[in-house]
């Protein structure tokens, strides 16, 4: 089987149904790698493989990615929400504590829908690119992708319509 080494702990197997296999490193191997590279090199590696860097690189070569450049800030924030890390939890908690007003509850609900929409959009973009790069054309998979795009359209339409209705003057 042909293999292409990628980064430190991933191997992509060519012509395999699995996109990648993760090698579980022992504590000693992890420590050895951490000791081997300076902080600067580790930071550069993280930046090189970051969403922002990868997207900018793709956008420089393919025009369809240029429209996605606007997702960089949203991706970062959504990532914090998805991972439920300190930035995601504390920023949302601060927003809720400082600005809670019962009559504005619809905005919190719509914000949650927007986060869901963003996450699905990022994953669909990723899945679509995987399908394109691997010249994958399963009718079943493409039908699922279409259904998810339809769901995204419904979520976004609901959010936009709800916002428009909230912003109209009440008589």
C-alpha cells in the first residue's frame, strides 16, 4: 500500500476507503517531539496548517475559495464554541450576562441557529472538497450532500425571515 507521511502523527493511505488513520503516540514519543522542536517552529507549523492559512492558500489558486475568506473570523469563533473551550464559553456567557433581555430572546435563538448553520457549512465545504478532490461520485453521497445543503438553506432562510420580522416596526 502506498502511504504519504503527513505532519507528525497522520498517514494518508492512497486508494483506501479511510481518509486517514491516526497514530496514537505514547507519552514518551509526544515528549520527545515537544523537546525536539522550538516554540517558534511549533507555532509556525500550527499556523501553516491553520484554517486561515490553508484557506488563503486555496483562494490564491482557485477563485471559488475567495468567497470563503469571509468565514475566517466566524470559523475561529465557531471552533471555540464547538470545542466548548474557555474562549467560547466565557465570551458567550459574558454576552448573555451583560445583555440579557427577555424581549431579545429571539436573537439568542437565531444566534444558535447561525452557529449551527456555520458548522454545517464548514463541514459541507470540507465534504464537497473531499468528494471533488477524490473524484467521488456516489449518487447516495451526493443526494445526502444535497439534502444537507437544502437544510442549510432552510435554516438560513428562517434566520433571515425572523430577523426581518423582528426589525419591522410594530403597529
